C-alpha cells in the first residue's frame, strides 16, 4: 500500500505531503541523497529498508513528486499516479509555483491543503483495478470468499459494538462527499477539454458510473483499514498481486485499442448499446448528488450482469486512453507558426523530449569520444534529460547551451567527493602511537610502484618518517625498483625477498616500522588481474589482516570500459576475507589515476570510475618525476570533458 | 550565402564565434517568414549594436570594478573589496538552514523540510525595515562546488551547525568551515561570519565555547595540511592556498581580519527569537 506521498521543491521545502503509515527512518531523504544528488535519476525507482520509492520531476517549477510504498507490494499504478498528481498539482497552483520558484518565502502552505489528491488516487487506483478485472473474471472484493468473510466479520463485530449503523451513515456521508468532489472535478475537466472532446456528454455520465465503482472501491479500502485495526491482517493486498499472464494480456488489449482508430467511436457506440441495461446515469447522478442512494439501488448496481460490467470496463480503458492522448497533446503540443517565433523571443519555450533527444545523443557520442564508458555516458545523458524535460528556456537561450551547462553541473557533482581524504591529517592523528599504513593496489604496470614513490616524496617533504614495504614478491625486479627509489628518496625499504606471503611481510613491516619510529608505511603490492580470484583473495588478506588505514586503487587514465570493471572488482574483493574488527565492509578508499599526462583531454576514465563506485580520486599521476603527483582540479577536468 | 559570421570567424575566439553562429541562425529563422526587404545581416548588426550599448550601459561600472579586483592580490592586510548585500545561510546538511530560512523570512517554523538540492531565495527584513536578499545554500557534500558562487555576493554569512551532533562530526565540520573561511569571497571581501550552533535545546548538545575551541584546534591542523597538499592540476586555479590567521601562532578566530562570532540557539523553539543573528545582520548590512 502507499505509505507516503510528498511534493517537495528542489530547495527542500515540503509543499504537500500525505502519510498513510508513519515512515520508519527517512527513506525520502535517503533517496534524494543517494539518487538525485548522485545524478542517478536515470533510475526509475529506489529501494531502501522496507520501502520502494518512485518519483517524477516538474522541472519547470523545480518540483519533485515522490511516492513511498512497501517494497512487498507491487503497485501497478504508481507511475500513473505520479503523472496524474503532477499534472493536476501544476495546473491547480501554477501561479503560486512560479512565485515560489522565484522567491521561496512567498509560499503559503494553507493553499495547498485543498489539493484533491485522494480523488486522483481513487481514480488511478480504480482504473488500475478495472484493468486487471477486465481480463480475468470480474473480481469484486466482496465477491471473493476472503472479501465476504472480511465483510461479515467486520459487520459482526460492528453489530456487537453497536456501531454498525453509525459507521454506515458515516461511510455514506463520506461517499457522498467524495462523489460530489469527483463530479466537481469532472466538471472542471469538462471545461478544460470541452473543445477537444466531442463526446463530452456521454463521457460525463460514463464517469459517473465509474464513480460508483470507485465508491465500491472506497468501501473496500475501509474494510481493509478495519481489518488492520482489528489485527485480522492478511486480506489486504490480495488484489495487488497480479498474474503476469494477466499483465501480458492487458497490455495486448491496450495496445490493440490504441491501434484502432475507431476506438473512440466504438466506445460511444458501445455506450449507447448498453445504456438500457443500466440505470439512467444522468438522472441517477442527480439523485446521488442529492444524497438519496438507497441500499436497494446500490445492490441493483452490484448485481449488474457480468457482461455489462465487462463492457463498462472496456470503455473505461478506451476512455482512459483518449484522456491520456488529450493530455499529452496539451503538454507536448509544439508551438507552430508565429507563436513559435514569439515564444523564442519571449523565452516561453519549454524544453521537450524531442528537443533534447538529438542533442543528448550528440553529447553521448562526445562523452564516449572522451573515453567515458558507454553505459555510463548513457546514464549521464539520461539523467540530464530527466532534469531538463519541461524546463523553460529563457530568452535566446539555446537548448544545446542549457544541456551543456547542466552537463557541467552534473559532472561536477559526480566528481565532488563526499568526503575529503586528508592523508596528512590522518597521519598526524596517529603519529607517535603507530605507523599509518597505505596499500597501493591495481593491475599490472599501471604505476603502483612509481606513484608510491611520489607519495613517499610528498610525505617526506612534509616531515614524516616514511618506510617502504616491498610486498610485490612476484614480478622480477620489483624489489630492486623499490630499492632504487628508496635510495634516491633516502628512506628505508623493508623486504623479505621473492615468493613469500605478501600479507605476512606487510605485517612484519608494520611491526618493524613501529619499533623504529616510522610514521608511515607504504605497501607496494603485486599487480593482479581483477578476475584472478586467488590473487584477489590474497590482496584481501593483506589488507584485512594488517588493518591497513588507507587502500588506494591505482589505475591508468587511459583505460576505457575495463577501468570500471577493475575498480569495482578490486573494491568488492576487499571484503572476500573479512576483518571481524571492522563493523563496515572494507572498501577501496581512493583512486590514484596515473599517466594523466598522456591522455590530452580524454579524461573520461575519471568520470566513469567515480560515477560507478563513488570512490574519490585522491591524486593524479602526471609524469615520471617525484613532483608529478597532483590533486585533481574538478573544474579543469570538467572543462576538458566538455570541450 | 555569405553569412556575416564567416567574416568575423577567426578574428574572434572560437567560443564567441560559435555563439554568434547560433544566434545568427536563430535570428535568421525568426525573420525569414517576414520577408523583410533588408538582409538579416543588417538587422543583426543593428540588434547587436543595441545589445552592446545596453550591456555597456548597465554593466559598465560593475564590470570594470570586478576586472580591477581580480588583479589585486589576495592579501589579508590589503584593503577588502566591496561586499555584496546578501544574507547567506550555509553549513553541513541537516544543520537546520532551510528551517532558519523560514524563521528569518516569514517568522515561522511551521514547515517540513527535506534535504535541499538547490538554493532557496527569499527576503530578509532588518529591524530598520531594510530588505535584503536571503539565500539558503544546500549543505550536501555533492553541492560543494556551487558554494564559491553562492558566497560571492554575500554581505554576511550565517554558518549553521548542529550542536547536538557536533562531537561526532567535528572533523567534517572543521573541513567545511575551513572551505568557507578560505573561500575567495570571504577572504577578499572580509565577509563577517556568524557561527550559529543550532538545536541547542537537545540534551547532550555541545556548548558554543567548547565548539569554538575544538574548531580552532582542528582549523589549526587543517591549515598545516591543506597548505601542503600537492598543487591542484589545472592552470586556471593554481592560486596559492590562502593561509588562515597569523602564521607562527596557534589559530584563533580573533586573528581573522573579519568578524567571526559564535552564537547558539534553537531554530525550532518558538520562543527563541535568535536575537544574535538579527543583530549581527543589522550591524553589518
Ligand atoms: N531539534 C531541532 N531540530 C531542528 C532545529 N532546526 C532544524 N531542525 C531539524 O533539522 C532537520 C534539518 O533541517 P533543514 O533546515 O532541512 O536542514 P538544512 O540545513 O537545510 O539541510 P540541507 O538542506 O540538507 O543542507 C529538520 O528535520 C528540522 O526540523 C532545532 O533547532 N532543533
Ligand atoms: N607518463 C607517465 N608514466 C607513468 C606514470 N606513472 C607511472 N608511469 C610509468 O608506468 C610504468 C609502470 O610503472 P610501475 O610503477 O612499475 O607500475 P606497477 O607495475 O603498477 O608498479 C613505468 O614506466 C612508469 O614510469 C605517470 O603518471 N605518467
Ligand atoms: Mg610495481
Ligand atoms: Mg536545506
């Protein structure tokens, strides 16, 4: 079931919110932080704890619509609900939303209180249910054994408590109110569409019939609620589980109807055919409005023939499709002729999907040319697309320049680390107590040893006593390479020759460093392929057994798609052999991206790696000298990427 | 067709000529249906002249001042540049900035907030009825890159922190405050900063004196380590790291050439009128 629906500005102000069950934790904030702020809005849903979240943007007003529901339910109508609510909300409060966007303190929360969310929810829920029932045998809740049981127990209980009559009255009153509101709304919609919809009269009465079904639905809901209250759980959600077969068939049906150009006419014809079977809707409607719906009348309605019911259902679907078409027309109607020029001049042009598509495609190609992994380039442009569709262009602003600017912001956000890694401060913090240990890992020949030497130079220059640990016990010449660096840098190397267990050498090195008063131990490791499980396990052992303070992944800036694979596998493998003393899973802490001097402006690997793992780039290797170790300037990377 | 931009191509930087190209086509598109007797070139020249005049007249004084300022060196002893007039709320995520935004602009806390992605703009009215722009900056780490721009027009900064979780976050808090205090704008314009320790009504909140001294200690460490990190790669930002306070002595907020004041309170508490903040703003703007 839906637990929460929230409408919030991108500034973080909740304009409207409804809660059916108190949320545990803060799933919405989590979603904003983990998805929206990390530029993953290409995803369409997010799961956290027991919740599933779905959302949609109204970019013109910087609004986000968020639905939260229990993960165990598959709610078919959430997407539709989000769109319907968005449409209604934006339409209803357009002026105020513009004002709020310009000045957040012009907000008047009072005015949002009247938002008729429940009506929309009911409608959408009903449509969804009807679509289900239309293919399978009509399954009214009351008709199912469970439903009957539920209803009977409920009645019994109420009788016992003597509240039945009272409740019934309340329910009736509630239903009337709902009906009335619904009709008001219909009337309003009618005004909106009157010129586009020729069969408006028929539709009007048809909608009222739907209202009847919907009021039945609302009764169901009441029962559900009641059941919950009485702790006789288990009947809820029975209707929400849907047979995949049904889904398939329903989709086929809808597709068929969409295809048929006659669908609309047909619905009207069907309608006429059916009218005699049903109460004269229009008159009845008036009567309902007057609040005279008697029990017998209701029963008569319920007893209506199965076949007739099916017809109504079909009509609803058709009607629904027409409805959608009308609405999408309205939204995406491209301005034509003079209006178009006028809109360009006055800056009233709204960015459409069609505007974006070719530009985003170009950007995707551009990004892949800059060495961004293809799937990541795709996700990036999609994220930019979702953030821009529906936004207004200002005067003389081109879509391309807006996309570029947004792309810039998006990439900047991706590259901005969540946590600043301040190695000097961390070393300082443990200085005197124990040596600080840094492990350099990565595949073969990427520059682990060279950049280890650069880091050594930098730490030494900052007054720390550094020791190197030669734990690449495999590649011939590795120890000699380290020795050469150590001589030049005037530091000590700890070595135990080739072929030994790297993890225990590292352990010995750390102990030795502690005894000799070293502040930092830099651990060189053997290059290994990310798919070599025994070697990856060995790395995990080295890191966890010795409780390394910082694990760096060294990767080449030249790598293409493989870079992401390397990094993710290294990251995952660190937890192969767990360290029981750590509460959290051991991960790669940072990246050194080497050979940055050789790639010109093909900086894509940086984006791919950070986007796919969220691990920050600590240093860039920019050459063969000890001073060629740089901190990344996000601005200039973004610039290289987008020019 | 010999479009006008082809004549200027090469004379201008490529970016500029790209812009001209784009607009040329757009104007061309707009004008085509009218079948005007003059060519688009002339109309464009006329429009461009008007535009240039307009820009020059409206931006003239400010643009010249900004160009002169960028050449002056950023030294703490030099004369500070002119500040903006915005009241900017900043601080880590969850500190209570957005709620404070509403308390300052509408005197209400009857509002629910979620974490901000974008800034909120509003108006703050001083006791003397002066209206000032009020900006609530998002605090999430991922939005950090936008902070320099947001701070660039600040007249005063209210740095909000959560006093009830401070001890768990002090390092992060110090890093973030360091970024604010060493930002180009604050440093060059001597923008006064109020550090507001929020949520003080919670049990176990740290008092502002303790927070102040812990921050001083952490900032002292940070200015050593930050200054020593390898230079940022990229020519446009190889500026020297700004040194906070007086070299050779332990860092103190008093050493800064602009006012840094501590205050504590509770935004959510209806009876807390946040007098310090109001006074601070009135004093400086
Ligand atoms: N207990 C207590 N809670 C507060 C106080 N002020 C704000 N909060 C709560 O702290 C939470 C975060 O407040 P926001 O104003 O949204 O935080 P923010 O600083 O804007 O956060 P970002 O937008 O993520 O940067 C909200 O739940 C507030 O209700 C306070 O004085 N006391
Ligand atoms: N141009 C350039 N070459 C580098 C950089 N880092 C490492 N190298 C070179 O890459 C090669 C492999 O380096 P090495 O440290 O032995 O890699 P390892 O196998 O990972 O330890 C050496 O020739 C290094 O000089 C860098 O940042 N830029
Ligand atoms: Mg090596
Ligand atoms: Mg906020």
